């Protein structure tokens, strides 16, 4: 019996880890998913722990065959549900849509004495070389601010300052703005904003990225139905030939319905990537009027191992389009023989108990 339990626990762990990798952020060919937060077990007191260690009847027993079968069945069900969707067209909740925004800068706040805060905000996280970087800083609290503030862009490896500016008070007390230039080589940089509060220097540190110019988005082609997919041609004229990965969010009105992704080699003779929305994400949607493609992000994939991945982004407003008749799309699971074999194997293991 102990040997069987150990073997089954190993199989369950391997299945869960494998499925987790397929849906993890490290698996760049698929999409990230959000794991549920596990509940924390109550902590035993020292006395309870000693009593458990001296009382053999209180020692935990290995899970029964039925419990292991239930675990395997749950894993099989979850995996089967996931594989209903092709990796290039997966359903999207509002929470996931918010998290998938590709060029969002999350303001960083530095706590100050007396419940004060020193916050720096940027319009976005990734800037194209040649753009201006608007830096905004806000200081809240009872501190006396020495004016003006300074902002410096540094190389993270050497800490060499490569650009600097002054942030002047703008609009309201405690709010400062200034502009830096992004005329630097591609990479990540440290942004240092310094202030004098009550006569003492305070440094706020955050990061941003500078991207090369990759090319130009040129709108959408004619959408069409092909098999059980809505084909959405996206035109992008690349600066350099190479392999590119395009992702975008499909909306019905203000409601996100799918995250789409596709890879293709682009050059001077080929400038269109066809995104595909599978029937499993559109068949049960009430579509009245136009669809919208938002948060377009394109990545120039590394030509050689170790090369940097470069990013560019579509227009902030995205693209609205009138789709063809969608009545032929069906909620039929995607066909993936390899995934179906894995799901069948998990189900067979579960049925043993």
C-alpha cells in the first residue's frame, strides 16, 4: 500500500506541475492564468505539536485510495476544461483583461514619516526610442519640500547617469512634472527622483524600459469566417524582417471575451498576422454591432539565444470592426490529439479507484 500511495502522489504532482507549466508566465507560447489562493491551515501551538508527536493515534494517516482517485478526477476535469480552447484563443475575464495590459506602469509609492507618501507615475512602462518621458511625482504629508525635484535616468549595471531633468511644481501643491528624453539604446533603466524633505534628501527608485522602433500598425484587413474561427487580419509593417508574436484582447462592447495570439515571420512582402477567435469563445456571445480589438502588443522574437525580446504597441483606442455573420461558429472544443491523450490518461488513472 505505501508504495502505491507514493507512486500515485508522484503522478498527481507531475500532472499538476505539468499543467501549471502549460499555463504559467514562463511558458511564452501560451497564456498566463491566475491560480487560486490556497487556504492556510491553522497553526498548532507548541503543546498541541508535542501531544501529536507522542500520541500515535493522532498521527496523520495517508490518504485513502478514494481520496487519491478524487484528486486525479479533479485534475482530469480541470485539464479537460482548459484544453477545450486552442492556446491562441482563450476566454478572458475582466480581471484577466486588466492584468494583461502590456504597457501599463504601476505607480510606485515610497512611505514617508507621518503617514506621508512619495509617489512617482509614468504614462507607460515601455517607451520607444526618441519619445519623451513625462515624469510626475506627488508628495503627500506634512513634510516641507525643497523645490524643485530632480529626475535622473541611470544604466542599471554601471549606475551611470545618462539623462536628467528638473521636476517643477505643477497644478497643485505637492505635485511635480518634468520631461526626460528616451534617446538611448534598448534596455531597462533606473529612474531616480530626488527630493529634499525637511532639509534631508530622499531618493525614489523605479524602473522603465526603452524599446527600438519596430514598425507601424496599419489597421485591420477584412474579417472572415474560416472553419470554426473568426479571422481578424492585423497589418503591421516591420522595420526589420524576422519572427513576431502579436497578442490582443477581443471585446464585445465593453466586455472582454478572448485573449488572442499568433506568431509569424514578417518582411517587406508579408505584413499581415491573422488573429483567430475560436468558436468556443464567440458562439454563445450576444454580438450586436461592432467588435473591438484592444491592447495590441507585438514582440520581435530573438533571432539568436540570448538576444533581447523587443516590444511595440498598437494605438491606445484599438480597432473597432463589423464582423461577418457569426451564426456558423459553434461551441465545439478544439481538437488537439496530444492534449486529449493526456486528459484520457488522467481519467483512466482516476477510474482505477
